[in-house]
């Protein structure tokens, strides 16, 4: 996603930043650090250094893709460890970067909540059949389809695009390993009864469609309260970006955008959340097929990855090739 503000304003300083602790003024210290970081960043803004940075990022992204593919095939029972390590690093970097762009409210969206729930399942409640099925439904449903809906691109030199693809694609791979590789679930099988193992392997429409809506409703209530009630004025005053704004104001010509903006302003959040829940439920319905057939599930994931590769090719050849050289020519150290 693009279009987030990339500059800082004086009114972006929160009240807690102005708290004085004895002889230290936190706000002044942060401003000094901020100016120091800006000077260091500006010193790197030359065409040569930008090219070098992007080349290094492309190499690292390519190596990461090859490592992920090898790890997934060679050791599916430990792939969740790669996912966990990458999630910690990439999501921390995204939070730090989005803070400076006024886009940190994106991190409250459902996709991040689903990743958090998967990490809780993997490391806190690995024996929970309920979380196993719910995470499968989220990963093979709304997360995987988000690659298509948001045009996630396989662009190796862009940290932002790599993180967005990771956010939606890697949980689907983790769910695939847990469903179709017995050695993965075998790490818990020794501590569970035969009945518990059968419960782990069986999933009904209720398990994959209705039950996942329970955590979804909890998230929806929290999201609505935070974005549309508690922080509504602050978001509007400071121009923070949210998925609601991206899907409506920034994409007013889409079906969702037109339908939400066509109602009175006070009802727009409810209409948007209704759209969100409806589309999420539609993606959950198909997860019963993915759960029941390994071939169908695998082909679906291959389709999603192919879409991301096609999006990346379109980015490189339709946009990047024409804009990148001119953007380098416009870079001037400040």
C-alpha cells in the first residue's frame, strides 16, 4: 500500500513525550535524536548509495526466498521457527517505520491479529485443536486471499512489499505444514490421547467457518472501539492512515468505497465493518475444501504465490523500470 505521509509534524508529539523527569526533558532529547537520525539519512541520499542499498536488499531478498523454499521442503516440522524469527524482525521494523509515516494504525488490522494468534498457538498453546483449526481457517482464508486482494508483490528489494507478502503468505505455509505433515503434529502427539489426535485431524464446517468468527468478533469490537471511537479525533487531526481510509477515501471508485461513502458519515464505519465481515466469511467457506484435499490446498497456495510473482513482474516492468532512473536523478543530499 502506498500514499502514507512520510513527514513528521510538530503536533505529532504525544503528551507523554513532554513529561519532565527531574532535569531531563524527554521531548528535547527525542528531538535531538530525531535530527541526528535525519542528518544521517540525508547523508545516504545519493544515487550511488541508493543503488547499492537496493542491490544489497535484492540479494538478501533472493537469498531469503531460496532459504524459505528449501526450509519448507527439507524440514516442514521446523518451518514455524523460521516464520517466528522472521515475524519478530519484520513486524518490529514495520512498527518502527510506520510510526514515522503515521501509518501505525495499520498494525491493528485483522491480518496482524491473525499472525499474533498463530504465534500464540505455536508457542503458548501448541496442543489446542481449536486454535489449530482457527489458525488454518484464517491462514488459508482471509490471509491468503489478501495477497490477491491487496496485490501483494514479490519485489525483493522492497522491505515494505516483502513484509506485506510475508504477513499474508507465510502463515498459509505454516498452516499447510501443520495440516499435511504428520511429523509436524508429531511434536505434540506423544502427550495427547487418541481421542485428542482424532479431534486434531477432523474439522467440520462449524470448526472452519463458524468458530473462527468468534475471535473475529472480538477483534472487530476492539478495532471499532479503538479506530472509530477512542482515537477517531486523533486519527483525523493528525492525518493518520488506516485501512478504512485506504479502502474508502483512497479507493472511492471501488465497490466497497462507493457503498461505504454513499451512506451518512456516522454510518460509514458500520457499513465498512459489515463489508469486512462478509468478505472474511466468504473466504472462510472455501477452507473446508483446502482442509479436505491436500492437492487442492497445495494448488491454491501455488496460485496465490503465482499471483504475487505476477504482481512483482508488473511492478518491475510497468512501473519500476520507468520511474527508478528518474527518481535517482532527483535525489539530492540535503
